[in-house]
C-alpha cells in the first residue's frame, strides 16, 4: 500500500474527529443559530458531489472538487435559507473561481498544469457569465422533504454539461492535446451534468434537514463521525501490526 494513501486516510480521520466534536458542542456553538447549519450543508454537499465526481473522474478529482463545491454551495444556500438576497457578483465570482481552481487541481494529476489551468479559467468565466444571467445555486430555492428539479434548473444543468464538454475540447485543441479528446470531453461533461442534476434534485431534502435536524440527532451524528475518524486513524497501526509493506 502506498504511504501517501495511508497518510491521506489518517488526515481524513482527524478531520472527521474535529467535525464530530463540533456537532457534540452544538449548544456551545450557538445552537440553531450557530455555524453548524452551514457546516451540515458543507459536509453533506461535499459528500454528495465528492462521491459523484470521484466515481466518474477519480478519487483525487472527487476530493478536490467535492470539498470546494460543498463549501461554496453551503455558503450560498445558507444565505438563501435565511431569506436574504444573493451575494454580489464579485463574491459570486470568487465562489466560481474556487470551484474552477478545484476542478483544475483535480485534472492536474491526469493532464498536467497547462490543461488544468486553462480548464479552470474557462469554467470560471462560464460560471461568472451564468451568475450574471441569474443562474446560480439558489435559483428556485426550496426546502422540503420532497426532491425535485425545476425546468430552469434542468436547462441550467444541460447548459453546464455542454459548457464543460466544450471547455475540455478547447483545452485539448489549443493547450495540451490528449488522445481520444472527444471521449474525455464527453466524460467530463456528462459526469459534471449528472452529478449536478442529482445534487439539484436532492437539494430541497438536504436543505430541509439542515434547518430542522433535531439536537439529539446532531449529537448522534457527531459520535458517529468521531467513531469513523478513530477507525480511519487506526488504519496505520493495523498495517504495522499485520506487517503490511508500504511503498
């Protein structure tokens, strides 16, 4: 087993322990009006998008893009949940840039710096244009126990799929040529579109429980996170105990 993988698992375990401790300290952190509602959104969306992107484009891509997408969506949707107007365009451009950098970082290990940087710039510009035309994560916002996707959200997902496919083709043609460019571009576009569509569909459900999760369940969730963190952190010791060689 690669020692970098073991280190990454241990770090993930430590992060889960910290998150679990925050959930156990729910009352100390302000209760229902504290930061844990944002944290709940960030963790949930990071998991949803991270798993989707990871299955389609690899573990590292899923980790980088999932965390960036989850955190930025949590910030924007938490504002919508409080009944406030959306952020100004400069702030939205910052969120777009964070997601663009994360997507570029995810592609860097596969395709090199040139392709990754160009792709990040193109999708950031595309997201800023979408924001300027009213297409943002909180569009048609609703918190309910039923999943749904509106026509505007559906067509926004279709446009995003086409845009990411086109961005990958442009980067392959003008920056760093890759074999089977069409297949890879379609893969990037379809994975992004499908994951986005799934995320939008379950969005009302996530938003409902982010604002209505009982305090006792917060504590149970915190304990579960801590136990998972301990399990991940113990991997390195189990490997040593079983004499598993690291590379």
